[in-house]
């Protein structure tokens, strides 16, 4: 008891930096001891430590348990604050591996018991927590879920970017191959260009020009039935005697009022 009281007095009188140094030294000593132990001895020590901790927890009151929890949280917070990002990442990885190993070693009954205990603990915390603490816990849970989602989204985005990059590279390579295959036959073919125009082509062009450019071929006339102006070479001359049902070719009555002297023209044509 006296030794414990002395140690407690020393811890109370020491500064936070000295306390942290003592903890680091104690960890190093325990690490060296564990390294020298055999697996069986290490397992025995763990079992004894668990029993001692269980006995201590059983003898503690509710207030002392809460004080120990708060102290443990403060210690973990100070440790996390002093760690670098790389060290925090390593610690998280090691904790995940330890938890995975523990879960793999558990039986289905033990897993169910742990789940029920976790549910009971969360229910007890929620029941004893004040509205402010409950709101803080909700905010922390939302932030954790948001960070997890952000990590997942970033990983998915990276995967999509890699897939898109690979697809674009493949498309470019395919297009390059197609262009190369198209260029090869054109390169093999021998084309004599530019070259002089053949004399036959010149003569044919001149004949077409002479046939389509004289006054006889360019004269225009109006059709007597549809009243459309066309080239004279495209019209047909049909005598009146050969037109069937010529009585239908009459002027509309409204044109008599529009066109002056149309009656005189009609009478002249009839005579």
C-alpha cells in the first residue's frame, strides 16, 4: 500500500510531459518483456491481466468507472494529438487487424454476445446522456459516415477515371490502326497527278458548249396550256386540229374584266 501511495503521489506531482515520458518508458519495458516471453507465457500474462482488470472493475463504483473512462478518453485524445498522420494511419491499420483477428477467432455465440453487449452499452449511454451530449454524438456519427462516404466516393471516382482513361487509350489506338490501314492502299497506288488534259476531253467540251450556247438553243417561248416559259428546244409544236376536246381550252370569264380588249382578240382568233 505504501508503494502504491508513493507512486500515486509521484504521478500527482509530475507534469503532463513527465507523466507521458514515464508512460513511454513503461511501454518500452513491457514491450521488451513481451518480446522475451514465449507464446504460452504471454497468453498466461494476458489471462492474469484480464482477471485483475475484471476484479478491479467489479470492486469499482459507478462514479469511479466513469472517471476511469473519462481518463482513458483523455489519454487517447492526447496520444492522437501528438501523433503524426502516418502514425495515426498505422495505428488504425493495426487496430483493424487486431479486431479482425479477434472476430475471426470468436465463435458465433460469442459474436452474438458481443453484439448484445454493444447494444446494451449504446442504450445505456443514450439513456444517461444529456440532450447536448446526444446531439454531439449524433454530429460525430454524421461526420464519421460522411468521411466514410467521401472515401468510398473518391475511390469509386478514381476507379472510374482509370477505366475511362483505359477506354480512351484503346479507342485512340484502334483509330490509329484504322487510319494506317486506310493509308496503306493509297500509298501503294500510283497516281499520275497533275497531268495534261486529253485532247478528246477538250473536243467533247467544245462540242457541248457549241450545241448549248447558240441563239436557237437559248430562245424561250411560253406554253399555250400551262403558261410556263421554257426553252424552245424543250417545247412541242402541236397543231390545233390534233388537239382533242379543244372546246375546253377557253379563257376564264374573270379574265375579260382584267385584260382589256380580250374580246376583240377572241373574235379575231375565231375569224
